[in-house]
């Protein structure tokens, strides 16, 4: 049902070229697909290894960031995004660009997951620089933690503007004070003024801090101490980061003291913006 609905939204010439693999429509050649995620999800572990992994998962280091509005882990969905999704009517089509393996719920509309790899829950494997959708075919766009990983974000933004209907909405979560993190690579950061300039062809409906200064500080300290005590090895770096995560990550909760600080945006880890086409 969803796949047929997606096909109705695609450019006619792109439908014919799509490869239909399981529940996923593929628009990239094999050499362009990010294989690392695909291999990690397809790899079958033995029974003992699965049991060990499930035990270790309970003791893994805490995440370094929390959402500014709820102080809940930023690996979940923020309150602002949930409200954004609840604003769409039944039958609306919302594209989640760079969705990884996460499946976002909370909307009456159809959420279409797009990425450059075969993560679970992916509906379309395609490049955001060349979206396969018709002009003005989508009601909403979600693009979380993606712009920093794009080689040419201006091209992607133009594509988003093209496929959004007039009056369509985009929810973007965009980083500012964050360490380097390659998924699969990392290219840029944006201040709040930089975001306004970047989105100057959109109408800004709402904006604010998504992840606060304390979360930024926790992340930087974990990386800083991980590198310092890595013994210059990859394994040492990962072990040190894991160890210091337990000690440093609680700093993120100090964001509660920054909620009413007008200068907090100068050190924010990430911003959110809701923008109208």
C-alpha cells in the first residue's frame, strides 16, 4: 500500500528506473550505496554472540545529549518534532531524509524513509541531492542531523523546496557546537544566523535550541578525554570514550539551567527550525 503510494509521488521517468528490492525502491547504483550500514545490519551473529551483545547493551555508556525542551535522550524524538508530526492530516505524505534505521511514529500522515543505505525501515534508497519525487508532491519534510553530512547542502535544500507543496513544512535539526562525526562523512556546522541565511527562501515558522550547551560540553569532553587517553590506538580511543562517558555524560542535564539564558544559543549543540515553503 505504502509502496504504491510512493510510486504515485515519483517522477514518471524515475519509476521505470527504480529497482524493487523487497519493500525498498532503489535509485542508486550499487557502487553509490553506503555498504557499511547494509553489511552491519545483514550480518548474522551466532547465538552466543547475540546473548553477549544483549547483555552488554544494558551496560553501554549513556548518550552524551538530551533535548533542550524535555531533557530526554536526543536519540528519541523531541517534543517539538512530535507536535510537528501531529499537525499533518491523514493521507499527508512526509519524507524523512537521512532516516537511518529509525522509524518515526506520531503522525496521521504517511512517513516515507529515505537514506543512502539499506537500513531497516527504509522505503527509498536514493541521494538527497537528486530526489526522485515530482515537483510539489510532498506535504512535509523531516531532515534531522543530516545537513552537516551533505557535500552540497544548497543543492539538497533546492531539491527539498522543489518537492514540497506550496505551504508545505520542513522540520530541520541542524548542528552547531558538535565534534566531528562521520555518517558517512562530516562537512559543516551552522550558527543560528547561518541557518536563517541558509533558509532565506523559506518562511521560518518556529526556531529554537534543540540540544543545549551542556550537552555540547559533555560531548566535547568525552571526545577530548577519549583522544587524550587513547594511547594513540583506535581500540584505546573507543575504550577511553566508553569509560569517560559514564563520568562525563551526566553534565548534559545541566541544560536545565540554560533554558532561560538568552545567550545559550552561542554554545548550543544543535538548533531546530520549522520552515514553510
